[in-house]
C-alpha cells in the first residue's frame, strides 16, 4: 500500500491553500484600497485598539488620509465589502458585538467588528516589508566578524566546562549572526546587480554615493580577509573540545516543546555543519563561504567601477546607448505596418540595398587580361557616384534646361477662349430673354451656362457691399450684362434654374445690357482670329 505524501512544510494541501489565499488582496483589482484598509487596522493595533467596527476603520483611514495624500478617502470606498473580502481570504476575523448597539433595532441588525488573524497579520507585515525594501537597507556589516570570533572562543570555553546553557546561547547567537551576514550579502549584491542592469541610472545620485559605496566594499573586504584565518582556527578549537558533546548540550538546552530529542540533535548538527562550511570547510582546496564572499566583493568593486565608467560616458554623450536602443525598440513596436518598420530600419541603420556601379579604366590596355581582379590596380570612384549613383558633372549646381511645351500652351489658351465665348453667349441670351424683367417672376428657368454667369455676377455684387449701408443698391457688370440688386426688405427672391432653385433674402434681381463689357470681351476673340 502506497504511503501518503508528507505534508509540505508541516501543512496539508488545504492548509497550504489557505495560507496562499492570504495574499489574494495583493493581486485584486482594488489592491490599493485593500492595502490602506489593512494599514488603518495596523495603525489602530499599534494604539492597542485591536477590534474595530466599520465606522472605526473609516475613522482610522481618515486619519491616515490626513497624513498621507495617496491614502483614499473612506467616503469613496465600500468599506463593508472590502472588509468582507478580507475576511473571506482569511486576513481578517469577523465577530459580533451586541454591546455596541444603542437600540433594539441595532441589536437585531448585524453589528460586525473586525480584527487581524495571526496569519493575516504576518502576511500584511510581509507585504509591508517588501514595499518598504530599498537600497538603504542593503549594507554589509564588517563589525560582526569580531563578535563571531568572540562567540567562538566563548563557545570553546563553555563546551570545555560542560555548560550546556552557555553552549546553547553561543550557538544560537552564532547561527543568527551567520544568517544575518548571508541575508545582508544577498541583498547587497542583488542591489548592485540591479544597479548595473538598470538602463536609467541617475548620474547625480550614483556619483554622489559612489565614493561611499567603494569605501564600504573595501573596508568590508579588508575585515573579511583579516578575520577569515582567525575564525577558521577558532572553529577548529571548538571542535577540539568535543563536537558531539557540544551538539548534545545544545539539543538538551533547546526549549522547543514540539520537537523530539532526535529532531533537535539533527537540527543543531545541521546548523553547525552550515557554520563550518562558512568558516572552515573540510578538505583541501575547498573554498569556504567566506572566501566566496570575498571573491564576490572583489567582483562587486569591478562592477561598480564599470558602472561608473558607463555613467560618465552617458553624461558625456547626453544619453546612454542602452537607453537609445530601448527607445528605438519602442518605436519599432509602435509602427503600424511592416513597410514603415523597414523604412525606420533603413533610416536608423542606413543598411539599404547595395549600389552597383561600373566604371571603365582610363586606359584598359595598361592592364593585362591575365591579371586577376585581386592583383589588378583599383579604379578610382567618385563620391557622388557611390553615394548617389550620379556621375561627376551631373547636377553640379547649374540650373537645368527649361523645357517649353508650345503645343500644350496653345491648347490651354484655346480652351480658355472657348470658355470665354460660351460665357459671352450665355450672357447675351440672359439679356435677350430677361432684360428689364424681375428674375423672380414667372420666366423660363435659366440653363446651366446662364446660371454660372448669374452666380459670378452675384459674387462680385455682394462682395462690393459697404458695411452699414443696407439700403444702397448693388450692381455688377461682366460679359456684356449688368446685374442690379435692389434692396427689398421682407422679400424672399427665388430664381428657378435647370439644376435647382437659387434663393436670395432681401433683394430684387434684374439684368440689363452693358455695352462697355461687350467690347472688352470681344477683343480676345478678335485677337485669336487674327492669329489664326
């Protein structure tokens, strides 16, 4: 029969799922509001107010909003819904407090109060620690090596004296100190890696702190090199007093109630093995974790100097090459088509199709035909031919020859004169049919050429209006026709044409012959007749 799988970290599948659901508010849609609700509960808890009603949560959020502008106003949030969601995720615990009811109706209604669950409070503190983590928290401690050496010497004395409690205390301090060193080193070197990989390094901030950073690394490396051999000797001295006796003494003084003696022995033996691998590993040529930490420190100094060089080069050029390439990649991602992307590529990198040119040698007889191309003398090429595909002398600044098309000019002139003749003929028919008459009367509709003449005359007449003189008649003459617009307040004039109706408000229209325009319009036709 198959044995069931052991639980993960002491939790079964259901317990593990419940613990993971504690962080559901971090990825929720309104995660900022959930965070500030928990911060208000945490602030009240720091004031020894553990259980809060919805109104008290709103009051605590209002106090945070007065201090932090980014805190949302509780009036704009659905606090009961947010609190119930946090209860469903296991972050908060909900209870009923009937003592807060002032009336029977309030007692009968739901009167919920909220507080952190133990796991929910730890989850919230973990989220806050992640949000508060910054570069300032990353630093190496060089003073801890002296404490390690003193604790190792005291541990050797306590183990020799068979003082179990003192052995337990010194081993616990050594374990915590090494864990602190490992955690600080991991954060510090990770910070340096992020600093070297980021494309937006602020030169002012980095140059202001680069001396302190290099000094910090150098001092830590010096202390590490000075104490590493002494710590190795101290570890060997402790083991010389009896390793098994020391582990048994620490396990005997351990106060963990739910761990068996065998589990405590295995745990302390494992902790001492980790401490020994840090300071004095067994075997020739095996590097200790302290040696690896020294090598990482040297590599970090080189990375800081490389970053310094990159920052100074970026300041000299105005912007870093990496930032330029990132902006260029964003341009490529935003283009609308493949053709635009190819055009952008050609403009940026200048990698187009190769230009093939062929130039004959000035005297081909000087080069024997049996000579290969690799050995033959090169032919000189002009820059304009290579860059623009144009031989020297072409387009060298002289104006190009003006091409005249007399036939096209004659055709355009003929077309213009024909338009003039049609307009003159239409104007003559207009005068002949409607001279002295009101165009709005019951007359035959105007054809298209007559309508074009009328519109042109209306444009000229209406453009000549004088501001403030609405009672003055208007007139315009062209093509042998005079158009008169007489003010007629309240009258709506409509001229019927073959293509529609032309409406004019406040004027009466009439046409009459104009002899002087007839003479002027006849001149171009006579000129054309004489030329032909």
